[in-house]
C-alpha cells in the first residue's frame, strides 16, 4: 500500500502531514508527506493540478511554494506558518484583480515556468511587517513577476518584467527588503542569459537595469555558450551583493557555436558590485568561470536544471546531473575556483538520479533532492535487452534526499528515499518537445525544490506526483480517476517535511 493513501482530515485550505516514509539509512532524517490543497474558489482550476514547483523559507521559518498550471492558466501558491508541517492555499499570484484568498477572478497571465523567492529582510520596522515574497512566471513572450508585501494575502504584478522580450525559463532571487534579480533566456537573440535588476515601486515589481551574464569580453566562453546553453537559477550574497548565475554549455571555443552535441561544461557567472546606479542599487560587473569541464565530449549536463546555492558564510555550491548521477562542486572564493565534483546519489535505490536542487545553511551544510530510481538508466525507449528488471514503462521514480554537514571538509552524503513512487516509466527532459503520453512523458516536468527553515534547520521538499492513489482521501481526489494514474491528468504538487535528524543551520545541528 502506498503510504500517501492514508491521508485524511483535509480541508480546502490546509492539509496535515501524514505517514513518514522509511529511509534508506536508519541514521538519516525521517519525513512525512502530504498533498497540497486546491487553490481558492474562483481560481483558474478547481484542484491542485500544478507541477514543477519551487519552495523558499523566510528567516522566521515560514515556507512559500509556487507551482505552475501552464501558459495562460496562472500559478498556484501556498504558505506554511508552522515550519512546513501544514500549508494553506494563497490567492494565485498572477491572477487578475485578486483581492484576497477567497476572491479571485479565474483569469491569470503567466502559468509557465515558475520560480519563487523571499526577502531576507523585513519590509518595515513594525510587528505587522512581512518578508516580501516574489513569484516569477513565464508569460508567452515575456515574464510576469508578482510580489506580495503582506504575507501572500494580495499580490501586485508586472506582466512585462523581462526587458529583453521573447523569453524562456526564468529565475528570481531577492535582495534586501524590496529588491530582486530576474534571470532568463533571451531566445530571440540566441540564448543569451539576461539578468534584470528590479525593485518594488509602491509594491509593483519594476525593472531597473539589465545585464548579460555571459561576458562578451571573455571571447572563448562567450563564443562557446551564448548561442546554446542551459540556464540554471541565481543566488545573491546578502552581505556583499555578489550575484551568482549558473549555466551549462559547450566547452570554450574560438568560434561561435550555434549548436553543439552536448553541454559538457558547467559555468558560473559572477556579478560583482562595482558602483551604484540612479536607483541607488549596485551596478554589477559580470565575469564567467568554469566550474567543471568533462574530459568526455559526449557528456551532457543540460538535464534540467543546473543549480546554485549559497551558505551563510558565502560559500557557493553548484549541482548538476548527467542523466545518470547527481554531482556537487563548491567554491570558497566567490566562484573563481571550484572543487572537484562529488557524486551525491548512491546505493540500489538511487542508481539513476536527475533534477537536483539544493539548499545551504550554515557553512558547509547542504541538503539536496533529486528524483531517484533503482533502474540502470532513465530509459527513453523500450528496446529489447534493457539491463535489469526495469524498462521505460515500469521504472519507478521517487524523491531522493541527501544531506552533507561538512561538504567543505569532504564529508559524506547521507541519502534516503523520502516518498513512495511518484512516477513510473522514462522521464523526458526535452521541455515542450516532450509528449504528454508514451514511455518518456513529461509528468515530472523539469524541476522541483527543497528549502530549510533557518529557525530549525529542518527541510521541506515540494515535488510533482502523477499517482492517483496519492490523492485518495484528500480534497484533490476528484482531479483524476484511477485509470488516469501515471499520466498528466493526475499530475499535482506534493510536499514532504523533515520530522527528525540533523538540520543545516546552527553549529549544533550535527
């Protein structure tokens, strides 16, 4: 029996966590899982049908989750005020004329790729102040940024937030009380990695300055990547103002590459403050550095998506997958030099791992999640001779979690599986080129996330699930039927909360 089938006692607004899932290691953290509730009445959907979620934690230990419904269908959002144990549905961040969580219009721009960020500083000095929340969502040809200054009760948005139009896969990172950085692919001009600097003007997200993260003056890197690369997220060092943007691309080249067979090189673009602009915000100067270049020209790190995290001491961490394993490298000098990659996944339950996402706490302490399977590979076809008992139709995927409390000192990754199966079969990583049915469908979409509470150090994970059984007994039960299990019709967003074990904040967590 799937553990998630035991869920009960749900309401439209809040869902309690339920049964914990046995870990691979008895010494590792334990988790409980739950299904997020539907959005409020009047939203673009009546059920939690969202996918490709992201999660962030505020300094006081609250969590926000956003998840997408598809272009033109808006994004869903949830908030936890008890450390990730339960979540309430918020008004859809980019809904038209949403007034509060019970008054929405059913119309929302955006709904494509989504990302989320929360401010590290309160937006005022009073007890009623909040940590501003930001949700970025892909709109056809542009990016919508929505911001809430009142804890997610209401949102204000800027539909045309991308200063360079015709865009894809955006990411957002907050800075200070009311500033942010938005990055995205500008596909009309190749695959430039654009970084917009923004701020809130009377609560409305407003772009201030635009940067090209791939520096044209670094000729070899620029020519090898600007026309073809895989963009990842970005982070901000809140102390120094440094901005780090990760991406995968072709190896450095003396000639422009329109396309290359595989992205076998990981890069970090570092934006260093070098002055102040008219808005009083820092001016950035970008320099690009190689994290790791595989000696194998056929290696491919464009497996949705490379990821960067920063710890409280300013150390940077990069993660990626080659569609077989997940790797992490770190930098102690602001991204200029990087350690040799460490393989994270191991053991019989995570023979293959994809879609890594990290969060970092105190110096050297990192949590990372990924979709894991015991199958020998992420099978895309059902060719005869598939090694082992699994093929492209029955290979099971679950959420893997790994923790390392001493990455900088060569510590070990303590790994466990924290959910039941969330998908069977191959996982297509080709974005919109994937089919919605077949052996390599896109039910797990392109990414998911993890965050840790700065007050407890405990992690909360949000992820996609296409299993009907997981919906039984919840307010989302009518979203699909048993016959639609393991298809996009049953896709929805779940969460898992760490109940025990070490956290990643504070000196005594280990």
